[in-house]
C-alpha cells in the first residue's frame, strides 16, 4: 500500500522543544526526520530517521530538507540569560547560518511549509522596563530594540522568512516563544534557563535552606508548559496564519513568587540570597495572547503549579540518580 504520510523535518530534535515536538508528531502519525548535532540527552528519539548534521553547513541543510513537506526549524545555538548575555558573536554567527541555510535549502528542495521558532527576546527594551509590565502584543515589535543579540538575530530571521514568502512564495509560520519549560530540558551546565535553574537549586537545598537568586527577584516573567507549546506549534503550522504569533502564557509572576511555588512543591523552607551582579534580562515580560486566542483558539491549559510539579520532580529525580555534574 502506498504511504500517504506527510514527511516532516524537525531541526534541533536533540534539544528540549524539538524532542518533545518529535514525540507529538509521531503520535499524530507523521513520518519524522530529526536533525541535530547531538542526540536527545535524556530519552531516545522517536524519529523515524535521526541525522547528526551541523546545519551551519549548506551541504547539510540540503541533505536535511530533501524529500520533506514540512520543516519545523528549531535548531539554534542558545541558552538561558547567563549564556545569551555573555556569548554574542557566536550566537549571531551560528544562528544566522543555520536559519539562512535552512530557508535557502527549503526553497531549493521545494518544502511546502516552513516553521521558524522566534522568541519573546525580539520585543523592544522600552516596552519591558517595569515589573508590572504591559503584555507584549505582536504588533509592538517595532521600532525594534531587542535587549540582546540573540533577539536581534531572531528578528532578522523573522524578516528573512517573510521575504522568502514575498519573493519566492515559501509558506512560512513564525512563533515567538515566551519561556517554555518542562521535563527533559537542560537543567545544568550554564545553558539552563531560570525555571530549570530554580528547580535545581531548590532540589539541591536542604529542608530549610538559602538559595542564590539572580537579581532582586522582583523581575517578572510568564512561563508556558511544554505540552501546551507543542500543541500551539502544531495548530499554527496547520493554520493559514503567516504573521508572527506569541506562544506563551499570560500569567505574569515574579521570580520570588515562582520560587515560593517551587519551594511549596518541594516541601522546603527556602530563603533567598539575592546577587545583584548577575544578569537578569529585562525587568518585566509577559505574553499578550489576544491574537493567538482569536486566530487559533489556543491558550495554555496547564496551570503553573502542575507544570512546575512535573518539572521539579523530573529534575529532582535526575539529581537523585546522580546525574549532576560536579
Ligand atoms: P535547545 O538548546 O534545547 O535546542 C536547540 C537544539 O539545536 C540543540 O539540541 C542544539 O544541539 C541544536 N543545534 C545547535 N546548533 C546546531 C547546529 N549547528 N546544527 C544542528 N543543530 C544545532 O533549545 P530549545 O529550548 O529546545 O529551543 C528550541 C528553539 O526555540 C530555538 O530556536 C530557541 O531559540 C527557540 N526558543 C526557545 C525558548 C525557550 O523558552 N526554550 C524561548 C524562545 C525561543
């Protein structure tokens, strides 16, 4: 019997969101090719084919996109605030190459649709100066003033995607992710983001203990659970929306409030030692979900307490199993 399954490519399939997305697409019965420079760290991949390819190299993006209908392009050299505020040229260099090569190879290999994972980091600094911040609507990206080089590269690639659509008719979908968290993500080593770093610190703490917190803890963010994120990616990819959409939560909380939630999950009494010399990013950031709710009927359904309970337990288990680097 002829196989009518749509063939999809997930780049960054060895990483956090990419690995979860491969699992989701396999459940939906797609034929999936995963590509990355590394295999998933915590589980084996479910991809039908997994190619270890460096996508900074144009020959490799040609190979990756061969005989593919839909591309989910998630590969990026990235990390949490400690990484993106200290590594600049390498992030811009690598990600411009990955994204430019991926778009050009997708055009040449006649990919029918291309998903790009952009970021809340594209939004201007002047919109994010207060803790009680106004949530970010998609149309407030300009005049551009991202707060780091990672955000500038994402904004450039959003524009490149839109111009591949304009000049070559490549059908593009663009999501701006806002702090995606959950199990199976980087939780140590310097590239981890605040949700995983805080879970790790609290998991390592004694029943009554003090943890180091970057900044005064009054900076605010919103956090979106991975299962909601992959559902949002899928709905966007299968919609007709070709302008950027936020994929995030609109529940704004401070880092101090988040610590209280994780400490309660852990059953520990946690005090904080604030280190004001450490990078903390913008003062406040929240996702405005009006547009995605209207266009895709999507909003995250996992309460923060539930998502962080899964995440904390998974990181705690990693530590109990002795997986922590010394
Ligand atoms: P991740 O670091 O876990 O995954 C990225 C993957 O890309 C890694 O496995 C890495 O090995 C791979 N990669 C890096 N360089 C490569 C190369 N040259 N060739 C092939 N693969 C390469 O990150 P993630 O959290 O899963 O993020 C996925 C995407 O979503 C990225 O584009 C990221 O910028 C974007 N994003 C994530 C968040 C978030 O909160 N996690 C927020 C905004 C945007």
